[in-house]
C-alpha cells in the first residue's frame, strides 16, 4: 500500500513560522490566524515556555500576563508537573483504566473532597469546562425530574461554554453568536447580581430546577453586591432549587481564596472546575456534588453508567492534577494571589487616576483582574470613524486590542482581550512576583501615555 506523506514530529523544529501559519489558515481557521497576525502575535514561533515567560525563535523573551486565560495558574512547564508526568511515563503506569479502578482517579477525587468545603464529595471527570457544566446540568435535572422541575436559570453575564446546553445558559453578554443557534428549551435569564428578579421568579414559579452562575464574573472580575449569593442560595434552598457554581476560570486560588464562592459565604450543591487543575499540561475538568444529590441520581446501581465519557479521568491527567493541587498547597499560591493581587490593584488604581480619559474602572479580586476601558467609540470619536470606512462594526474592543498589541510589540508583554468588549483581563500566573507587576504597570503607563490614535490607526488599517 502507498504510504501517506506525513510530516514527522522531528521535522517540526525546522518549520518556518510562515509554513505554520499557512497550515493553520488552510487546515484550521483562517479567521483566527488573521486576528492573531493583526495583533502581532502569530508571526512569532514560540520555542520554549517556562514560569512567567515565553521564548521566541528570534530570541525575544515575553512576559505572560494572559496566563492562558486561567489555565496557567502554576506558570508554564512547572518543574514538579513535568516530573510527575515523566515519572508516570517512565514507570509505564496504566493510562486507560476502564476495567480496573485507577489509583490516580480515586486519589484525585479524595483530594478534591478534602479541598472543597462541607460535604461536596462525589467527583466526575471529563476534559473541558463545557463538558463539566453539561454534566452538572444533567445531574441537577435528573435529581429534579420526579419533582417536575425542569427549568434552568442562568445570568446575563455568565459564560459556561460553547456546546448547545452551555451556550444556551451563557448570558446575553457572553454569547455573541448564540442567536445563530436555537437555545435549548426551558432556560430563563436573570440579571447577575439582581436578587429581586430571582426572588420574584422563585416565588411565582415552582418549575425552577437549577441556577447556574459564576460567583464572580471572571473575565470582568466582577463581584456581585454583598449578600447576593447568600440570599440567592437561601432562596434556592427554600424553594427546592439546586445551585451550580462554575469555578472553571476563578477556581483553585486565582481570586485569593481557593474558590470564588467563598466570597459569597456559601457552599453550592454542585461546583464545576477545569483549567488550572491540569497544571498547565493536562486537559482535565469535572464537577463535584453533594452526596444527597448523587445518591438519588447516579448513586443507584441501575443509574451508575448514565453519565460517563471515554477520556474522563485518564491516568496521566489525574496524576498531573494531583500534583497541581499539591503545588498550590505547598507553595502557598492562594496566599500569593491574594498578596500580589492587592498590589496589582493598587497599581491599576494609579493608572486609572493618571488616565481617566481611557480607564473607566479597574478591578482585581486576587489575581483575577480587569481594566474596564471607556467605550472605544467614545475614545476615538466620530472623526476617527469617518477616516476608516467599514470600521464601525469592529469598533468595540479596538482600544484594548490596540493596547495589547503595543504591549506585545514594544514591551514583550503578552495580554489579550479577545477583542470583543472594552475591557482587558489581567490574569498572570499565581507565581507572579511584585517586580513583574511593576514591569507590567510601567509598560501600561508607557503605552497609555503614547498617541493611542496612531496605535489604533495602525491596527485598524490592517483589519480594514
Ligand atoms: C467560567 C467558564 N466556564 C466555562 C468555560 C468553558 O470551558 P471550555 O472552553 O473548556 O469548554 C470557560 C472557558 O473559558 C469559562 O471561563
């Protein structure tokens, strides 16, 4: 038989970045390649990543303040994570464990039960945040089935993933493309932080099964008003409604507490987790649930295989997650997030005072930070709009994109907004040091002090 013409793994280091971009455009997604090129990121071939830094083929050292959107709480390639994975492989440990009970999976679940408060006890493992939220919704709806409660309440700001169910319960703020698809039936949107609306519907309706929300709206670093979560959960308990808190972004220390729901002084019925649990190396996610819910659903013998997945809880993923949790514990990463987060916020406030024409608000809960800029259209004004026909549609997010692009080009700092809105999330790894925060703030100061119109013009001319 004829052999396929496949590129070998060993050939990759010799590939020019133009070839890499070409493959990406041709075989993955030309639109994403285009935007990453416009921002100035795509042209660089990253050859190494370690701790807070990335290294390019051309010798640039880039400080990472994006933090893999909260995947990299431990930094890149943490030595203990690498060692754990090396040992797993050196000893040829069992990876796929369908017929046996995996020591790695069992110990990870036991450790999670140790870390989560109260009686959050039974864990389910999968590979992505959306899948974790799907699983959590499914167990909640199964639990409520006999009570004829089948409605899912979600908040306008929440983001829970891009599968059908999770897109359906992601709020109007977070779902620019949801209108292209049909929402699954039975979903009710409420405003984040508005207890009166929830009090009203929970009183009027007896078909509400579950509420899903982020305890702190992660990419906006937005806490709800004091007392909101406690009151919401008490209404849930009074009316037999379950509460799922999505800790996929904010969990495992980023907020300066192990979990963001601790700020609301509650222990939800189900919590979903992912991202940094994989130590920056493993794609692992899941949920943890209280026993009274588990026992009435999958805890019954006939139901125990209702919710499973092929790649959930593989050996090396679980070994990595066990190490990731131990590093957080041993190295005091939660405390570092709290201390450095306070410092970061004080420095962000300094920038806000210096550049009120650009910065509307700054927030940081631990190292979950955000610059909320003024509306890009207001900053640049109608004259700017007129000069670049066709720009109007892409105006939102222009200011943070221009800032991010310049931070990268002039200061070798990676940060990224996604270009949708007028905010710039700041999520460095939890190992960040005060000196690195100083370098970041100094660079921001320099970029904001320059002619921002020229920067934006350069960027938009590339786009338009
Ligand atoms: C809060 C939150 N929930 C869910 C998800 C979805 O996770 P995934 O992209 O792994 O499906 C994300 C992803 O960014 C998230 O931030």
